[in-house]
């Protein structure tokens, strides 16, 4: 079986789907890897590194796609500078494994089905113990949470740690992290390591212990949180009245902090507004907000995706793809996720889709000319298939632990 690794076309996408280290492991399973020339350059992986471990290098893009049984990518199918679509490059009956954003990309879902492509969505890998090593959302969320703190520290006109100096004592910065999923917990841990006083909040009371175990203070709010957690342990979308009261209680907390990092992203839906313009106005001058839910509108009312704005003396940043800013390790982690998923789907050198398997059924969106994922069919208002496997409950019922956005991510 032949797996192709094309160069990513999205602006600013510096990751690569497979790093050289994965090639040898895949070859042992009867999988040959063909890499587009220069595909790994932005993540510091040269063509020579790939050839040393047994991969082939292909400069003809059309040949790369047409001769591959499986194409593995990071970003959803894109259109190149000539107007040529990557979906058109896929051969009929081929397999595509990448982030697909299938909860909103309905036209893309239809085109992949029409092309008879088996499309596997990395963000739909179920959050179960057996699939942890395939969970690309968590991998990328870890990076987003870490990098968000570094960006905040570089823009804050204060230092994070407390310092005892001959010129007097410098007070530590105060950091507030909203959302204690993967990205939020990594942000708490990173800010704490840098010496800040860290607080965290989540609608799920069960995460209090995790916040405190990382040295953060869990912020209590007198809110009814019944039903705030789904079956997978993730935050669910709450109603308008809950959000109104939550914002009311959060106003005072936000005003006390120098840095606020928000991570409440809801796949397929607009991000909940947790920080209003009035709340920003009440923050100290020089404060920084890093909004990891920017791709879906943002948790801050003033956020602009992939832009930096300054309002009332507060810097508000909405980075859309933080993992791509750490391409070497982001590619390493994502490659491990892809490698493990491939080995799960391939048996004796050939693709074997067992739709009774919880992992497979949870992440396969299209196959055999049909959109087969039950949740996607429901969102697209398609009739129920006569026969379908037992699909896993996807992780995206509520807030992702960034960018679990995606974030952000395919972050």
C-alpha cells in the first residue's frame, strides 16, 4: 500500500503529516511512503531525511495524488494557485486522512462522497482510552495552550514571576485561564512554570482537582452546572441565561487579572461570548487577552480572528493556528497520531474498514459514495442509512479543550 504526503497549501501551515521517524515504522507494516518534494521543509525535515529512512520523493503533484492509495494531510483539502482543487487530485476510491472540519464543511463532505473517497477526519477520532495515541485534537491543543502563554508573556508589559531585587520586590503577574480542557490545563501549567499567579475556571466542577494539581486556583462561581458535562467528560454548550449570569459573575474576576486566556470552542457552532466589551474596559491597562476560540467568532466580543487589536488599553489576540507556529514538534506529535491511526486501519498491507469498531466508525465521514457518519448525516439533514456501524460519540459535543479548537487546530 502506498501513502502520499503532500505539501500543505494553506497559508501559514508549516506542519507536515508524517515526519521521517514514522516512515520506518510504517514500512514494517507493508506501507510505502511517498513525500512531495519540500513537504517537510517548513517543519525542518529535509527530503534527504525522508530518503534515508526509505521514503520516495515525488515532485509531480498530480502523480503523487493519483498513484497513492492513501493521502495524509494536516489541513482540509485546499485549492492551489492555479485553481486546482486537492479533491480533484484524489483518485476515485482513494483514502484521505486529515483534519476535515466536517461539522461545518458540508459541501466538502458531499464532494468527497461523490468522488467515492473514504474520508477520515482527525478531529472526529473518539476521545476514548484506546484511541489516545490517535487523538490529534489533544496533541495540537497542548501546543496551543503552551504557545498562548508565551505570546501573552511577550506582549504583557510586566514580567510573570515575582522577583526580589535591590530595587524592590516585583509582584507576579496574574493569569486567568477560562476552560480547563487540554489547552487550558497546559496554559495553566505553563503560566505557573513561568512564575505567574494562576487561576482557572470551567463549567465542569469535576476539573477542579486537575486545575489545583497544576498549581492553579479554581475560581468558584455560584451557577447551576447540572448537565454541564457530556458522556465523554467534556463541557457542553449552555443556554443563554446561563451565559448571561456567567458573564455577570466573571466581570470582577477578569478585572483582577493581567492576562486572560480563553479556550471555550464548540466545534460546528459559534464560540460562546464570555468576555464582553464592558469587561475588557474594566481590565487593567496593558492587560492581554489570548482568545483560542477565535476561529469560531471568539470568546471575547472584541476578538478578530488572526488579528491583534487594542481596546481600552488591552491587547486582544485571536491566533487561528498556533500549532503551526511550532511546526517541528507539532508535526512530530501529529505524525504519531496519523501513524497510529493508519496502523489501526491497515491490516496485512491493505485498508480494512471495520465499521463495527468504535474508533473507525467515529472518524470515517465518507466511504463507498456515501456520507456514513451518523452525526454528520443528521447535521446535513440526510436520511438515516439503512445499515451503519456503531458510531462512536464524537468528542465535539461541547467545548473542546482548545483550539481543542482547533484548535485549532486544529489548533
